[in-house]
């Protein structure tokens, strides 16, 4: 969430941010609640008056001023009624204020381009050559089914639609991709690997700003735990309620996890194959930084994700999301899209976002700039490094051959006992 002081001291900054985001929100009501909340917090003054008068009552009795003591008791009773009424109203106002603060989106970074929707996202650059085919390339789901390496039908019987099962080389190839990602990010980029829980409580999802806004997108157990929609949730909450040593920042973490989402999807190609599933595998990158490090570290994190695409020889492009297309939580987001020749379009394969202190305020994660300094909120960021299922789909489409076989990228072969191709069936 954003700093309460901005609502009180500079609400026009928030109003302008909402305008840029094309976000419908009753800011006037929030400002009204904040003003009334601060008024009601003066109940402490009433308590002080009550305590002072209570002391005077005892003194009056001891000095034999019974009539004055009774007058003071009447005043204390009146103040007690005022306190009860004020505390009851404060509880109601605070509850509504807190709920509205959780629904207020982040303030975009000043360098984020203004725009209404995804058509306004500037493409920053494109890297890697798109391969020319002397045959019509097939989409990955057709390739996978012909090779028998991904099963789309049996998982629907085991679970429901939008679940898949890797088989043989399909499972091995995705595992190889995950290992490549983890090895690259830990050995070369300096991330610490984490194997977190795959379930999280509501406090943790509030910490990432997944709740309450995206409640309907989550799978929830009867015990009240949620299947994580991404490793962002546990990674962002590793240091929940902690004060970090600012001299050691940034903290850099990487985790492989399965991810679970109620993906509604859309008609057409997005509803087929490995692009939009209820369960998928992903390697997530996460950083805790000092505020002055955040811009540089987001750039590094995004380049770390790009390294995997470069090593796999996959053509991709980077874009910056405009204010109208950026998610609820980020201050700034870069999307990486990979070229899918069988689908004949670009597909998002990583989204790398910086949040400022929006998440750390919710998770209450702070740092001390110096050993004796007052704590400040850290800045957080994360990104896919990469989405494994989508990367598998991109490899299948970009490395397909005319005979139906799939060449295995050289960088993956050490993870597959030197195997150079998936032969046609």
C-alpha cells in the first residue's frame, strides 16, 4: 500500500496516478475517512482527561470534599461515554479506511509512459533472429501431441481442463530448462536458491497485494491456505515483520515452484497448449533493495531473465508497460515476449516489476540504512526467470524441423545426457 501521509499531505499525486491508470476509485471518500480517522484518534486526549479526573476524585475523597468528588465522578462518566462512542466510530472508520487502502493501486514510476491499454506499450528492443522456415511451422500443442511428449487429454480426466502432463522427453526437457535457469541465476547472477512452501496464508498474499483484489483468481484450501499463484508470494514474505541490515542489501533470491491460478483465458489460441494453465512451472527472481538501488537492480533482474532467452537462441523483445496496462501492484514493469512461429505471434514469457515500498508496507519489511538509523521500508521487485512451460513451448516451435523432430538447443544437452534431438514419431 502507499504511504498514508500522501493521502493526507498530497492527495493530488494519488488523483493523478489514478487518472493515468484509468482506474475507477473513490479517492474523495478515502480522504474523508483519513481526516475523520485522525480526528477520532484524539480519543487519547479524552483518556488523559479521564485519568486526571479520576486522580482528582481520590484526592477529593481523601480531603473530605465529597460533593466535589461526586461532581468529578459525573464528569468521568460523561467522558467514558464519549470515549466509548468515539472508539466504536474509530473502529468502523479504521476498518473502512484499511479496506480502501488495500484496494488503492500503486503510484506509477515517473518514467512509465502514459497510455490506455496494451496497444500503447512501447517496444524497447528486439533481440535474436526470427528463423525462416521452408515449411509451415506448427504450434507447440500439435508438435507435442504428435511426439507424444505432452498429454492434454488425460489430465482433464485426472483434474479438469487447463491441466497438462509432461511425458518422457516432454517432462525431461522442461526439467532441463528449470535446471538451466536455476544454475544460471545462482552460479552466474548471484541469487540464493530457495525452495519455499507451495501454500501460503492470507497475510502473505496481502503482503504481495494479491489479496484482496485477486481473491477470485486463487485456489484455496478448506484450512484457509492458498496454493501459491507464483513464488513471488513466499519470496516477498521471507522477511515479513523483519528489519534488515541495509549494508547487506540487495538480497537476491531465486525459486522454482509450481504455480496455481484460476486462469480464465480467452477464446482461440490462448485456450490451447501450454500458454494459459491452472498449474504451471516457473522460476522466479526476487530482490529486496534500498530505494536508491531499485531502478538499477530492476534493470539487472530483467537482463538476468533475458540471459536465458539468449542462451536458448530464442528471438524475443522487451517492452515497458504503459500506465493503463500495468498491473495493480507495480510502479514499473518490463515484459519480455518470445516469438512463437507456430502461433505466428509474440507471447509473454516474463514480467519484471518494481514495486517501491508498496509490498513492504503490507509485509512490514524494513531495513536500517546504518546500524543506529531509524528503519525504512525496503523496495521489492521480482520477475520470471523464466516461465518454464512457455519456454518449453517456445523451444518446440522455434526448433522444429520439417520431419516433425525437434532439435535440442545446445545449452540444454548436458542436462539431457547429450541428447541432440527429439526424433519424429
